[in-house]
């Protein structure tokens, strides 16, 4: 790992307790973590200066503590107890103070969490390698924008349209986009992904990314209908979601891998490949086992 090591070094120097697990994941998956963290470090430092590494370490540590607390409450209550979507929008998505550190954590978990790290090669090898040449790619709930930027960096022939409901997140995505120099092929805008259900023109995207969005919705079935509508005949979808993992803005509780699979199939899509990984690092019995799954979907 080259520049990407700065994220890890900052974490180890400032919040070592949280950094040890992250370092372990990066050591075991060095090449995949470098694929994500090296360009991210270059874009972040160019956009925000070298202080960004300490800021992201703090954001990641704060997020990790919040996740552990929320999971303990979930374990005790036996079900997700989400707030109303309007409240989540006001206190999470529209709140810059909450959203900015959250977005840095949201991308770092791909390299730092055992449940997320396999999503990196899955995204690159099974999705990006199979998007049609010169294809248009839609990214729903792009947040920080990093998956879309990595996609365009890896596949110099594609165009990416990213959207997210959160203005503070799109602000980060646009800063990283400017630093990446890929403004001619990538754009990010503030938009509700569910509004796309009203768009009449369909079938134009050769690739669609919907990463870690479904669990934030009241009814993810609508999302699968939108994915189906916008996918080109020979298009491919990268979908991922969290299961049995409660967080402040997780609304829909998936307990079984079969649930999103069935929703995709009901919408007329077929699962081509699938991975699901646990984030549990000890063997202590728990009622719930937080996992993250990712699927490659195509038209049936
Ligand atoms: C956990 S983050 C995922 C970000 C990124 N896709 C990733 O995989 O790291 C969830 C994102 O969903 C966005 N989001 C939630 N509901 C949305 C909606 N209805 N339309 C668009 N974005 C939404 C949030 O603003 C947030 O950026």
C-alpha cells in the first residue's frame, strides 16, 4: 500500500483501540485495500489538505462506537426501532455535522471491516469488468462518491451519473471529483433515488450501482423496480445491503439473504453472483449476526 497507508497510520496514531482491527483487515487484504485507499488518499489530500487523514480517523472512530452502541440496543430490543424518515433526513442526511464524518467512515469500512472488504474485489472484478464498453453507469445513493470515482478511474471508457439525497454528501463527492480530474465523465447531484420511479425513459444504463442503500428505505421493493426500469437489456447491477445491523439511519431490517434475493426476482431480475460476509469477530453467541451482502443482477 502506498498513499492509502496514511488513513491507517492516522487511525493507529490517534485511536489505536479502533485501529488494530482495521490494520488486521488491511494486512490480510493488502492489494484490494490499496486499490481503494491509494487513489482515495490522493484525491482527499488534494481536495482537503493533509489534515484530512486525522479528520477521517476521528470520523471512523466515532462511527464505530455509534455502530457498537446501536447493535447492543438492537440485540436487547430484538428488532430495529428506526426513527421516522423525516427525522432521519433532518438529523442525518441534511445535517452536515453528522453527515461529513459519517461519509468518511462509510467509505473506510470497505477497507477496514471484515464484512465489507470482500466487496472491493467483487465490485471491481464481477461488476466493473463486465460493464459494456463506453457504457453509462448510474450510481444511486453515491454518498461520498468514491465507488463512482473508482469505477471511472478503473474503466476510462465509462460515464458515471451519481445521485444522493444528502447535500453534504454530494459536496464531498464533488470535491473529490474535482481533485480526481474526471469531471468530463462523472457527475454528482442531490436527488432522491426513489424520485427516479417517476422518470419515464428507461433501459439506458449499462451499469447500475446501488450500494448500501436498500436498508435505508421503508420499502426496498420500490428500489428493485427502479433498478429494473433503468437497466439496459445487456446491463448489469451491483447491489449491496446490510443484514441484522442496526444503525441510526437503517430503516428496513433484512434478516436473511433470501429476502433481497426474492425482492430482486419478483422485480424481474436474476442473481448472477452473490457474497455475504459477517462482521462478527468473536464466537460469543448473539441473537443477531451483522452481515453485508452484495449481488450481481441482470434482467431475467
Ligand atoms: C451507508 S451510505 C452508502 C454510501 C455509498 N453508496 C457506499 O456504499 O458507501 C447510505 C447513503 O444513502 C443515501 N440515501 C438514503 N436514502 C436515499 C434516497 N432515498 N435517495 C438517495 N440517497 C439516499 C444517504 O444519504 C447515504 O449517503
